[in-house]
C-alpha cells in the first residue's frame, strides 16, 4: 500500500497555478531533484503561492471547510432529497458518500502539508535574514493552521477527553508516513509551530510593500493570522488566559477594525473584508463555486438556509446582517458570500481595492474570544467587547435587550451563530463546548457525543500503513 501513499504525496506537489509549476520537478521514480529545488527566493515564493492555491480547492477551504460540509453539520443549510446533504446533516459518517467527502478532506490537506514541509525544510530557509524569515514564518504558520483544523475535525475535543488520540503531525517532506500522536502532542506541535512563526514574522511590518510578495499581507499567513490562530487554539484547549492575550493583541495591533453597520452589506460577499479580514485566500474563481451552491435554486444541488434562520436576527435592534447576509426576493438564499458585481454582470465596476477571495479569519472572532475569556473574571470588560460587535452590526448594547437578563456564554454563542454562517466555524464552536445541536428542521436535537463531534479518520489512512 506504500505506492498509494506515494501517489497521493506526489499528486499534492502538482500545484494549481501556472506560476508555480516550475517549483518542483518530479522525476519518474518519485524522487525530487534537490539541485533544482528552491534555488532562489522567487522559487520559494512560487511554492508558497502554490500552497495557497491548493487551500482553495473545493475539498478544502474553497467549499467543504467553509460554507458546505461544516455548515451543513452546523445545521445552517439543507438540500431537500439530496442524499449526501441529508446523511451529512444526520452525522451518518458511515454513509459511503459522506466517507468520500472526509477522505478527500484528509488526503488533500496532508498533500498540502507536504508542500508546506518542502518549503520549511529547504536549504534557503535556514537563513533567517529577510526575506527568508518571512517565508519560513508563513510556512510554519500554515502547517499549524492546517493541522489544527484536522485535529478539530478528526479527534475528540481535548477538554472533554484529555487522553484523546490524535493525528499524524507531518514535519518533513518525505515518503515516510508520519506516526499517529496523542492529541495533547498534536496541540504541543501546533503551538510550537505558531510560536516560532510569531518569532520569525515579528518584524514583517518593517518590510511592507518592499516587494510584490510583501504587499497585501491579508492574503498571506501574516503575524496577526498567527496570533489569531493561537487565540483559537488556546481557547479550544481551555486556556482562556492565553486565548485572551492573543485575541487582544490582534484587536489592538492588527490594524483591522470592525466594519461600520452601514458598510456591512457586501463586506464579505466573495471578497476579503477591507476592514475585518485578518487572513484570507485570494480566489478569483470563488463566485463560480458559490453561485450554483448558494445563490441558484436548483433542486438536489443548491443549499437552502434553514427555514427559521431569519428569526435569529430579530432581537436587539435592526440587525444589518438580516439584509447583508440573505436575499428573499424569490426564495430565501444565503447571499453573504456571493460577489454582487459578478452576480449582476458588472464585474468591471467592482472597486479596485476589493480582493476576491475567501475569508478565513476575521476580527469579530477575536472580540468573541476575548469576551468569553473574560466572562467570569472581568464580566464588565467582557460585555464591553461584546457590545462593540453588536453596535457594529446595527444592534443595541446587550443589556438593553428586553428578553435578556445577564450577559452569558449563551449570548456569545448566539452571536457567533449569527455572524459566522457560511464560514465553517460554528461546528467547531459547538464541538469545543460539547453542546447539543439544534437540527436544521428546527425540531430535532442532537445530543453531544463523539459519534457526532468526532469524524472517523478515513480508512485509507490505515490501509496505507503496514
């Protein structure tokens, strides 16, 4: 079975963009010509662009890990009589179609992790002078980011099961299959990679706009993306002090700001938010993926928002997300991710400063993390942070809401649910807290359990071991 793993590994090196094709030369034996590999800074840059290109595959953040699979599991979306969607929404991980989805996520992610490791371990990156510190920092951050999402999906929640089994943590570009680790060791490795990335990227701001590679750092795994991911990781581990530390650093130092309520409409509609995006992937073709799935109304194919979704946006004032994230002209559609310029056939009129792509980390999440981290220790500060997001979504401060008593974790969860539809984060948030899931039909409740929250590691991973 070793040959199958080699095929997958090599397949992952065939990167999508033309500019990256020169970055690797695969010989028939499956070995890499080291003398031709990463001989210049431009070669390393091409390799990193290739990693980002693979991240936007539909098996990864271009669909399944954004608005499709994870949001079906979060019970945001449905597709009547579509067997795959129906079985996925019921967490039937034994269904063959569902198995295929998670096998593809697993294999494509590890292929891309292999690409990152080729960058991390190349000889040029042993030099920590600029720009090589930037390249290595990005690569290490990406490696941690991708492993973390695999851990969140395929292992038990660490605070529920501290002895949980983990996944292989791949650190080498090699045909050798990495060994499985305990989840605790996975988290140690993720944090180590992120902390080293933070060190290497600490001075990236000194080099902004020096080269094309250093422009628009939002489409690179930048320093603030590293810190935001650390906030995610620490919160998932239950370390609220460290989660707050990093969330606050992003809020204070990233240069991002919460979008004003009057600007929320189309702020993330197929583009990276000029104000809120900490990290996203450039993807000029995202509309072609989103439109048939979310905007069109094709039976057995398009995804429909749950029928009661708008009821989540009716309390606390005039929630601008009601109109910004949904359209109701003919049939209720999730339009949050649909590029309005492309939809209306006026792409040439799109403002030049709008970058097409997929938002992967946005600033509101840092406010939610900080508020949750301070909820028990400094509740007044937690509420102030929470209110910041509310007022930027057109809502009144939370304590003025008629039906609310005291500020609570439930309020944060409800607000997360409203904000992150279409972004693949809600399932992870529910899993992290081991919460029951309210079914897409508005009637079924799925009690928390590992059979729901822990996706089985694909059989192909075990069949390729000997």
